[in-house]
């Protein structure tokens, strides 16, 4: 039996945020570890957010926007290409 949590059913907006978080983190060259440290959460929890098995909260979205030097709205926009 696997210890991983099942994927939650995310809203369309939550799924866009998840995808944009992954995309921006990778484009910036940040590791999960470095972003998790900045968010003051565990690497595992950020990994679950990126995988869609946890929801990102507004406090984390705000901090992620600061980390990625963008507006929160940019993390919620449809992912292009």
C-alpha cells in the first residue's frame, strides 16, 4: 500500500495555480527545497501541492508571488503553451 495521498479534486483555478507554480519554479531554476524553505513548509508538502494532492492557500500564493517576482493574479492565469 502506498503512503502517498490521493490526488484531490482541484477546481480549475487551483489546477491553473498548481501548474503555474511548477512552471515558474522550474523556469526560475529553484528547487522544491529552496521554495519550501522560503514558504516555511516541508519539501514534501510543496511536492504534494505541485502534484495536486494538497491545495495551496492564499498565504502561500502571496509568498510564491513574491518569490517568483510576479502578481498573485499571474499564478492564477491560464497556462499558455
